């Protein structure tokens, strides 16, 4: 999976909802080495079209994440949006496993504050897309932002 001669970065996306799936597919299209994890078999079946490292996992325990090699990743994106408690615990475990760059999806400022306190970089996909869309379509002289 990992080619140390090239020192290519290894990425993982945990939670393949709309945000996570699109992100994972885009990383794979960019030629990135990628692990993806989701609890739904149908989503994993779709993900195997762009990565060989797709895992169905209903229990995101430290042992299970270690078994798929999360600790070897340079960047892990936790895209779990449906259950904030699972998102927090997964983010904490990934950080405990020593992953140097952890990005976590938040839906609210309060969620973002908790994830930030854990040490994750926080993203707000819906808000960030709304901001980009508002700027793009409200400014007459901006071609792209």
C-alpha cells in the first residue's frame, strides 16, 4: 500500500457520506494512496471502484483502526456527520494512534470547538461551500475564489 521509496503521503477518509465520498474519490483521482472506511456495504462497494483499500467497519475501535493501518497515514479526514459522539471518539482515537494531520468535519460551531480542542483541524463543508458560492455569484469581477 505504501511506497516508502517515493515517500508518497497516505490518506484516509472515515465516513463516506456526501462529503467524505466526494473527497475520497477526488483524492484517488489525484493519484493519492488512500484508505476509506464506512459502515455501509453499498458505499464500500462503490468505493472499491477507486481504491483497493476500502473497509466496511461498524466498530471504529482503536484495534480495528490499527488493523487497517490508520496509524500509517499522514492525513486522516473524519467525515462522520450523522453521529457526533462517534465522530469525536474516532477523531480522538486517530490522534492517539499518532496520525500527524487529522481533519474533522463539523456541522456547528459547538462541534467545531470540541474537535479543535482534541487537536483536529476543523472543516465546515456546507458553510464553506455556501461562503464560496455567495462570493462567486455576488461579485461581478471575480472569476473564481
